[in-house]
C-alpha cells in the first residue's frame, strides 16, 4: 500500500530569543497557495491561538530522564521562584542557539551549554532536542484534536540561511533525538524539512502585501529580505521569475552575521552591569540569582521595541518595575547614589544623564545612550545592505523592494535606520541614519516593506513552504566552492613547486602523478537549481588500490578551472609549514596551454575535520567588473551549473571574466578543512586489471548537502556519506 502524501505541516521557528510553531493544512486541490490556512501558536501557552512567540527557554528535571517540565516564560518564572537549594534539582536552559554558529569551539556534537540550577554542562544537541521535543509534544496534542494522523504530517524546522552545512545536519540530528522523525516516531527522515528563515519570510510577505504593491512585484523585480532575528541577520537577494504563483531565483549568495537583537541586549546588559554592580560582576550575579536582573532585562525588552529617538514621548527608554532591584542593591538611596556615580564617571548631565525615578522604581535612559546600544548592530546591518545593493547592481540587477522581517524588525529605530539608508540623499526622512557620510546610496532607492507582524512571517512562510516545497525558490547561488582531492598526471608547468616530494607518485609503468590536487565540483557564485547534483569520475592508480576514498572540501573562494591550465591548488597535510605566497600564486605557466583535465583518482588523506568556522561577509573580489571595460556596466553572465557541464565543472564564460573572480594568491587548504569523506570498493574484472572507475557525487537538496560514491562497474551500489562530526 502506497504511503499517503502528507496533508498537514507543523513548522517550528526555532529562534535564539524566541520560538513559535504553526500548523498548516493543504487547501482543496486546485486552490491557490494563498488560500492555505496557517495557524500560529505560542509554545507553552495551551490556550487559544497566539500571535506571539515564546522565550526559547526550557526547564528540565535533573534526573536520568531529563523530562521537560515547562517551556518559555513559564519555565523561567518557575525556575527563578525556586529557592537555591530546590533549584539544584532542575536544569534551566535559555538562549543557546548562537553556540551553533560560534567558531573555535570544536565539533558541534561535542559542544555544551551551561545549565542553571544543577550547575552542569549539558550537550548542546540535547538542549536543542529538548526545545524541539517540548514543541512536538504540544503540537501533537493539537494535531490529535484536529484528528490528524501522525503519518499525514510533514515537519519543518527553520534555520538561518548563513548557517554551515554542519549546523543544518546538527539540527536534523537534534530533531531525531526529539522524536520528530526516525526512531520511535515512525516517520521517515524525508518527513523533516529544513527551511531557510529568509526564504520562509519572503514567501509569507509576498503573499500578504497590499494589492498596489503586488501589482508592482512583477517578473524581473529584485527583492531583498533582511531577516533580523534575535541572534543572526540573514540577507537574501532574489529576482522574481514568476507571479502566478510567485517564483524566485537567488542572484547573490545568502549572507549576514551575528547582528541580531540580542546584541542590543548585550550592550544594555553591559550598562546595567556597570550601573548596578560597580564593584564587579559578582554583585550582578547575585542579582541574577534573585531574578532581579531578569526583571531588568524584561523591562528593557519592552522599552527596546518602541524606542524612537525622534518621538518626544518615546526618545527616553523607560525601564520600569525595578523594586526588587532597588532592594537587592540596598534600597532607593543606594540606587540613586549608583546612578549619580555612573553619570559623573561618564560625564553625563542634564538630558544626557541617566535618571532614577524612585517613586516609580524606574530608570530613564537618555537617547544617546540607547542609540549606542543599537548602533552596535544597526550600523553594520545597513552598511551590509548597501554593499549588497552595489553587488547586485554590478551584476545588472536592480533591487526594488526590501522586506524587513523577524523579531528585531519590530524595532522602530531599526525600521527608521533602514528606511534612511534606502532614501536618496536629497530626501532624508526624519530619523537617524547610522551610515557614514561617505557611504553611497546611489543604487539604493528601494521601497521598504515591513509586514504587519514581522515576528510571525518566518513561521507562517515556513509552514507554507512545507506544503509546497517545490514552489517559490527555483535556483540558489552557491555560497561556497566544493572541491574533491584527486590525483592527475604530473606536469611540471601545472604542479611545480609541489608542496612536498611525497606529493609525487610513480606508478609501476613509471608514469608520474601529482596527488592531493584540489578539483572544483561547484564554484562559489554558481547558479544551482534546486535538487542539483554534480559528479566526478576517477580511476585507480594501481592494481594494489582496493578502495577509492573521496575527500570533499569547502572553500570561501573560487578555484581556477582545470581547463584554463593554471597552476593547481593542493590540499596540504596537517603539520606542514605554511606555503609561501609565491607557491600559492595563481598564474598560467609560460608556454602552457589550457587543456582538459587528465584522468584522476581518489587521493588518500588523513586528519580530523575541524570545520566549525562562522560564516563571514562575502568578499567583494568575486563581483568586480573585468578590467579594461570601464566604458559601460556589463551584466555578467551568471555561472550556471548546467547538466552538460557537470562532469568537468567547466564554465561557460570568457577567460578574462573568470580571472577577475579569484584572488591572485589562494589561501592554503588543509586536510583538517575536509567536510565530507566517502569510500567505495574498487571493482576489478580480474586480478590483472587496474579496475573500474569510481564516481563521487554531491547532491544539493532544497536546503541540505549530501554526498555519495559508487563504482562504475555493472551493479555498483552507491555509498552515501554524512557531514563529518569528527
């Protein structure tokens, strides 16, 4: 009996600061996508449908089962009401999502987060799984009330677009441990989809725009999404390729950084630390134990979203309800003394000074102080937006609409700053623009659209995407270069100087091969259709080789195409000395002609993966116009990974165009930078033959990367590989 197609989607918007979920059901056949009904819910609130999200916080029993006892604000309130001795029997976790994107903390599955209460380190994957489990249990009750069977459900979990392949694979593992798919859930792994947050946002936003805006969202329109959440800011730039229904293709790789609203909170926390604990952080820690600091930050959160420096009634951020704080620091008189000391130490007086209102137990924060909190992230958000406008313009695209979404998008100040950056200099709006005077906005005359509920659009859009995963996004631009380490026939002009003598392998017939050559499969900037795959065939070097091992590497820069005859890039063994810039210079050797790639074989490599770098802003090198053509702005032909080009990864563009697309000196690539390894047995027709070739393939799914290898012998079975967590 064939499995039924899923008719219901549960989408979990797992955020740094807050989490929500939505349930969507397919409309009758033939109905437009916009007619699908989506119901958002607030996890931890079992009442009627809520339009807000809840804190990403969970309270667990400290026993062996680690049961989920409460979620969201209820979890935090319940924990902070406990006496210290009682709290030791519980684990309280909140705001730990950003640990996934921090560099230098080791493999993701080995990372931990600190739990309050029992005061222990908890595996990060367990913390994430418990949040997902809490939402799953609540959603399951709602599904049962709707008479929806578990086998009729597809689950969606949102992830930032700038997350690494490993972080996405980590989320899938956490979902398995949460009982969403796999194991006892009875649902196959394909019933879990990962939706990129800005893509979910644009789906809901475009369907909900006013009719006059919808009439201007025509084919060819450039659309930017600024998804400003609690932890990260994701930016995507796409072109509208269809309107009935809407379809989009990426024109720039997704980008962004850790510029979310919690960065503003971190700056505010520094201020409260300096004000309330002038003798050091220990006093503030005591406040946190008494839940007073939580009260301060809750009040600050309310003031943050409505703060407006150009509104006479909202230019002062009023942090209220601080009675417990006053008591913790020693009373109203001590609080007043600390405020006065802070103002004196920082030269603040008059309207620029912090004010304490003892009758209201409130702090009034002056405009310039609060502005400094915001500009830690608002300034780089706007500057990055301008940069992307210019990069899109260099490719011949005009971005006409900017959708500002996410929880942080509810900030009045952020909205004003983005609008100021999108306004011609001759028509500045009222409000503050954090951009330097030298910043150019000549190509940034776009229309800003802020949805009615920007905090909800990711959740609603991801549920719609789960119903129609083949719709909306048709093409993405690769954020990375993916390459495989192979060997090829040695040529001095292409391979000298070798990184080490051991990189030269001589076969029994005395033919020489250069090993550990990095061969590109997909280049950064390539257009990849959804569910795209690329293959590379390789041959064994000798009769003694019984296994082909393919090591896949991910780079942030483009590699010289093999067919251009440029010096090769090698994978360096861990422990080797850093090669000189001259040894990594990209150039065509004198007298060398471009030629097809020689037969290659899998290179053996060792070393552990160490891959957990935070994604940073794209470099501008990839998008500058070719030298010698300043007389006009020419639209560069997008590098499409067409099916007929998959085998060799060749590029349908002129050589001088490409030579502007990679740096003159390539960064070193090390064995430890490997992201995937897959091995397959080599099939030999008989003992006296070298053996059949083997093929490695990369599959770029809707949001995730996978890899497989197989022997080309008749009946050769593919061997799949998962992202390395070594």
